[in-house]
């Protein structure tokens, strides 16, 4: 009888665990995978830059079209008038910074502004050390616009009252589409811009469509320095990007769907096979305005459909970060996992081999696994709630206000202080969080609203190591103690909101467990002494305090010291 009772209790426990798991919001990106970089924002046409130890990724905001469509229908790109911004310092957890509201920034253009697609970004330092960031974007298919900022997240401004490039710019005609910019600054500090696309122009054919252009930029980066020149890229269709290394300009682009029957007519093919349809190829030159100097190097990324990620045109960007090269691209993998359709794309990234000295790019394989972490996350400093590997049910507050293509409350910069709107059953996860070997003794949640947060480690359905109930009308810090023995080493952390009413999740932080050993009292004449408790609060000199305190003082040589002691 006792065994039967124990069995029933065990079955009830498993049932309750299953119910709890089923109540959690569904994830469309596996918790162990790195791709796509966002499980909740559709985005495409990636570009990237590295600044101050982080890699920043920008892309077309497909999610704006998704919202404008009421989350149904096809992506026709017409409502996309903003650009998404993500960043990472570990390549597995990505911070969403919001969107750049290009439509608002370029409102002074009037009818000349249409859309903001396919950005390309770069930055430099001025003579006095001031950083300058330049972002070029496709103004629909008819031209290229440019924005400028002093930080990678803005605020961004339009230095011009019209597009930088349109159909009447010198050297553009008869290019079919004057869009999809690709920018680079070379070793001499000179800026270069590629652009163009579409079907073969009046002077071209399927092999050499004649719809690709490169132009030199003036020193201020917001004006053309001469006429654009045709770049002879075989089967060129769209998706320009530029890199520069080892004295060479490296141009990447997406090929067309045309047949390859005329490949043998291409005199510069060398021993390269014909590229597969709608694949990513590249060319190299050391004299970019000389069309004859460009050498075709072949295909380096096949169409996403070749990897089971959905057929369609692609757009890639090659970026070096922490000594490794990565290719950013887009695919329909997230949409597929949602059992949906419509052409809403997602950005992914995988590592690729590159020989800088020979300008050789290895063949890339698109994966759901994605990249390996280049560092572990520090949980003992404030982390934004918008930083995550994947999630379930997550919506960013600003996105709820993109109701129409013509309106947005996002301002003209990538917001640094978004909050994540959480409902009951919603969750986020962070990979490779390093608690060290002493563990965490407390956790602080910064949020508003009312709810219950569970911290789970290793698995989304794991038993919680802590449960925090909170309620506040404004953003406040809510702290709970932890068993440090249960929160240590390198773990995957899940923040699960089992109850939530009006919850906006802003930030979080753990506090490291402190050792109880007492440091030896140091010698030396002491001047002003300040006393702190172990939580860092100043202890007034006339106040009594029992237990361990931290004393800080300056000796007679002006050297700062710190020690622990027991106060009675």
C-alpha cells in the first residue's frame, strides 16, 4: 500500500511538471542553438561593424512589415521604414537595441523618401579621436540614403536633405536598381561604395547584367567623388557588400536565377565552376575604379534552400571579430519553425575560414547551431533584459506601437533602454553564464508590474533555484537570496515568469558569494577611514555594527588600502 501511495505521488509530481512545461510559451528557436540571432524579431540583409569590444549587426526590419500585416500575409517590404540593431560580445547572446526610425529621420526628404532596406555601415575616428558612424541604406529600389551618428546606436541624423544616390547620379544609368549599398574605408582612409541590382540593363546580358556600380566617396563620406563605374560581376543581381584586407577590395554579391548556359563565354572564369543560382559570390581588386582589375573568385555561400532554410534571395556580410571571420546572412528558418509563410526573414551567423593574404573565403555552411561563444557572460554586473539567446512569448514594448508603416514611437535612434513585455508563461534564456566556483548569493530583478519570476538552470523545465514575487508601479529593484551552492559554475540561465500582470522586464544582476576569511590588518599610519558592510553600504562612524565590515583608508604616502575586520 505504501508503494502504491508513493507511486501515485510520483505520478502526480510528473503530471504537475508536465502541466508547468506545457504552460510555458513555445520557443521557435531551440535553446541550444545560436541561429537565428533573434527568436522574436524578423530581420534581414545584415551588415556589421566592431566597436569597443562588441559586434553590432544592422538589418532590414522585416518585423515592421510583419506587424503592419497583422502577422499574416506576404512580405512585400513596402512598410519597412526602419532598421534593427543588435549587438553581442560573446556571439551567442544578443542584445536588441531597438530600431532606427529612418522614416522619421528622413522626413525632411518629403516624397524622395520611400523605404529603408539593406543597410551597410562603417565607422572611423577623426583626427581628435571622435568616432563617426555612417549608415547607408536602400531607399527602396531607386537610390541610396546615408545617416550619420557619433555612436553605433545613435542618435542618427540625416546629413543630407535628399538621397545620396538616385537614378540621375553620375554613372548610374542604365543600372536597373540603384540600391543595396556596400561601404568600406580602405587603409588610406578613403571611402568606397558599391550598389546596384536588377535584371540585365539595356547594354547587358544574363552573364554580365551591367547593373553593378562602385563609386569613390569624398572625405566627408556623404558626397560622391566622381562618377560611378560599372563593376563586371557575372550573374550579378543584388546584395552588395565591401571588405578591405591585405591591400585588396573584396566585393560580395548575390547572383541571379538565370541559367548558367553561357558560363563558358566568361573569359575571367579561370578554373572556377559556374555559381549556383541565387548564391553569394565575390570578386577582388586592388584598383577598384578599373573594371578590368576585378577578378572573380567564386561562390562562398549557396542559397539558404540548399541547407533546408527556405529558398529565396540572400544578402551576406563578412566581418572579423576577436580574430575570427564570420558571415552574417538571412534565411526563412524561423518562419519555417513557426509553420508559417510569407517571406519574413531572420538573420543568422556562422564562422568561416578566410585567408587575408590571398583573399580566399572558404565555403560557408549555414547551421542552426551557429557559432561558439568567444567568452562567458559575467552575471555579477547589470545585464539588460533584451540580451538573450532565445525566448518564448517575448515582445518588446516599442514594437507594440508600430501600428502603421507611417508611425512609430521609437524616436530617431536605437533605444538603449527598451523593456521586455512579459506575460505569464513567457521566458528568456542566457547561454554560458559564468558564476565561478563560489557561486551567487543573491539576485536582483529590475522590473515593474506584478508577477512571479523563477530562475531555472540548465533546462527550461528544471526545478527553480529561486522564486521571486514582486509588485511595483514603477521600475524598482527586487532582490532575493540564493543558495550559492546551487548557483555556481558555467550554466544556462532561464528567467521564467510563471505569473505576470503588466510586467516589463528591464535588467538583472546576481551578487557573488563572499568569502568569510578575515584579511590581515595592514601596517601604516592611517588617515580617514570609511566603513562599509558587505553589501557595500556606508556604515556611519557613530553607528554600531556587528559582524564583518570593510574598511577603506589612505596611508601617509597617499596609498589607498582596503581590509576586512570583525566589528563588535
